[in-house]
C-alpha cells in the first residue's frame, strides 16, 4: 500500500510539472506595454495655408515639438512561447529524460541548470507565466530529488518499506 501511494505521489508531481510547464508557455511573462526610453528629437512644426474671413490666404506654422523621454510602448514579446524559454525548457526535459533513463547524474544536473536558465533568461518578474514555470520547476525538482536522480552523489532514492505478507 505504501509503495503504491509513493508511486502515485511521484506520478502526480510529474503530471503537475508537465501541466504547469506547458501552461506557462501560454501565459504572460511580461507586460504587453513596456516602459521604454525614446531619444529626444526635434520635430519641426507644420506649415499650412489658412484663409481669413475675407478670403485672403496666409501661411501659418505651428511651433516645433521636442519629443522623447520615457513612454509606454507595445512590447515585442510578452508570452512564454515568444521567449528563449521555449527552447531551454524542452531541452531541459529531454536532458532529464535521457539522464534518468541512462542513470547519468551529470545529464540530470545539466537539465536542472538549463531549466533554471530558462527562468532567468525569460526575466525574473512576477507574472503568471513565471509563477507557473516555477511551480513546474519545483514539482520536477522534488520528483528528481525524491527519486535520487538529483542531489548529493552519495544519496540514494528513499524506498518505502514493504509490509510482510501475512
């Protein structure tokens, strides 16, 4: 009974990691509007013809305008699938699967570094995409540590005691 619960808990962590990881790609990782700096520039005024009440034409010029400074501009990429994490996260999953299947701890460690690098490259902000990605990292990391694939080299997986048949 204890072994079945342990396997179910592990499976649940992997399902949570997979769902949260995939969900993070569809959620916002940044604001759709970013505060950007525009270089101040001189914009000349516009001149145009105006007519008075008697029909006489004259030229009227608006004053010049100096623009620039900080403005809100549309963001180029703000969803997870538009960021470099879309390459790093699947690479981390692939490395972790190969590392677990071949029992190579170094590959699992590289996978963990790659997964955390995806978070850092995507930006350390508190948006729904990053929160879901962190949930996926914690769930996958917890499973890898409990299974003995990640952690200190001398540490082995915890095996639940099996009750003797009566």
